[in-house]
C-alpha cells in the first residue's frame, strides 16, 4: 500500500493530527451530551410524566439526518467544527438520557432507604449512591454514543472539509488514491473499537464491586 | 431569509414537483433504498438475534460484532465501496446494511433473552416444541423491544441514505449534495426538510405497527 500514510498537504494535518482532530470532534459532543443528559435524566426520574415527552423529543431530533442537520446549521455557525459537533451532541442524548434514567431507576429501594437512614441528604445520596450504581448502564449508553459519534464525524467532510479523518475520503477521490479511503475507514473503525474498549476499562475501574465477567450489552 | 423561507421557496416552485429530479421520484428512490437496506438487515439480524436469544448464549460474541459494525464509518465505507466496485446498488447497500444490522441484532437478542422465564418453562412443560415456544411464547412478548430495534435501524437508514447521493446515486440526498455544489441553498434546505419528514413518517409507521401488532396484554404490562 504505497502512500497509505502519506497524507496530502491540503488537509493541513498529519496522520496523528487528523486522529486527534477526529477524537476531539467526536468525543467533545458526547461529553457535552452527558453534561446535558445528567440533569435532564434526573428531572425525568423525579417527575415521571416528563420522561415520555423528553424521550419523544430526543427521538425526533435523532431522526434529523446528520447531513441535513449540518446544512441547516451552516446558516448560524458556518462551515466550522461547531457545526459538526452540535448535531453529534444532540444525537448522543437519545442514547444517554434513557441509559441514565434506567440506571438511576434500577437502584433498589432498600438501598435508597439505607442511604437515607444513614443520614445522607438528597444530593449526597444522588452522587454517592444512585450515580455509582447507575455507572454500568451509563457507560453502556456512552459506548454506543461515542462509537456512533466517531463514525458520524466523517460526514462533516461534505461541509467544507470538517470531517477530520473523513477528509481523506475526498482526497482519495480527487487525487485518485483509493488507499487513502482504506486508511480513513480502517483508522476510524479502529478508533471506535479502542474508545469502546477504553470505556469498558473505565467501567471496570469505577465499579470495583462488580463481578469481573461483567454485564453483557 | 431564514431556513423556513428557503424551504417555502423550494416547495412553492412547481419545477420541483415533476420529472427525473422531481420530489415524487426522489422520495420514491429514497424509500426504495431504505426499505431494501432495512429488509436485508432484518433478514440477517432477526434470525440470528432470535436464535441466540432463545438459547441465551453468544451474547458477548454478538455484542463484539455489533460494536465492530457500529465502528465502521458508514460514509467512509460508502466511498470505499464506490471506489472498489464502481457505480451500482452494491456500494450503497453494504454500508446501509452494516449500519442497520447492529441495532436489530442486539435488541432482538436482548428482547428474547429477557422474556420472563416462567411462561417459557410452562410452555416447555406442556410439551411445546422449541420452535413453537420461540414463535408463540417468546416472540409476542419480545415484540415491542424488537420493533424498537427495527425502528432505530430504519430511522438511521432513512437519515443516512442521503449520503448515497455523494456517489452519484438518487434519493433525497441529491437535493442536498447538488444544492451544496450549486450553492442553491433553497434546494439544500428543501432536501433536508424532506428527509426529516420521511424520518418522522418512519417513526409514525412504527408507532402504528406497534399499536396493531403488539398484543394488548403485553402492551399493558409493558
């Protein structure tokens, strides 16, 4: 494969530069999504009637195609990274909110009662009991969100080369260098699998009380 | 002019309503690609998910396959397949099917596996053969979750079929890709609106199907 790692200079980044850019464009939105999803999910747990409408809204937003979403945002944020990252953050909500709600709801009432009996206030009870017990479910959601986000960033190429590793696809076409497309697909897939594995590791570290052969998801 | 003005201008132009590049043709093409991709993915994902779920084994293997398939960038795969196979339906179908299989596979596995064991044991105790247990006991109970997986897959495919236009294919993506190239923002917004509409219609179809197909007893307990 000659020229496999030979990145054309018009992309303004080397191979590892593109990987860094790709990870930033894919994972910052998931992080933002998590920061939004945590309070939203807590509200849904607190007020049960809220869950159905919130779930409906996130599902509808998820139905907006990424390319259409990018294009509609160009009017406001231009052909920039932000335009790629906003839809990705919105998409992550459809996975993260239900994951957190399910996780927090799955905490047994006896555990909550024990926490209250030990004198924990609502805030400490949430941070020290509910959230840690919900970690496996939350991480399962994060895995799906992060991997699909990494895969979606490539489409950003269509709006003024904002697709990080996806930009290689355009160059593969205009310079007639198919190896670049292979490089883009393989690197993106490997990144996705590595990030997924990293999240599994995070879960193992955060939940030392769980059996080693963990839950399937 | 804002997005709504552009959309209005696009739909008001009668030239957009007929011919090869007309809205009915493009909607039809988009619908066909999506249906075909989801159909193939269901043919692969449903049987495998149902059988593994019934036996309750192979969950870890399925999860790894699903992760690997999710990690494949759909758009990159499309361009790659196009450079390898040239123009045709195959380079469009491979990435779309790869996109649709993981949610179908994982949810149908989870759905069948998480069916309450007592009814299944009762059916087995009454002498039902395994195939009938799967289809008459487990499947009706698992149906809501399975439809959820199919819905996710269908929405993803409808949204993503837009990128088929990048490799000279039809469908609603034509408006977006051509509009971007021609700096015809009206067309871009019109195309985007149509895709959103189609995705929402897909949601509606699945909602009605689940109203009709899911047995009332299961719906009440779920």
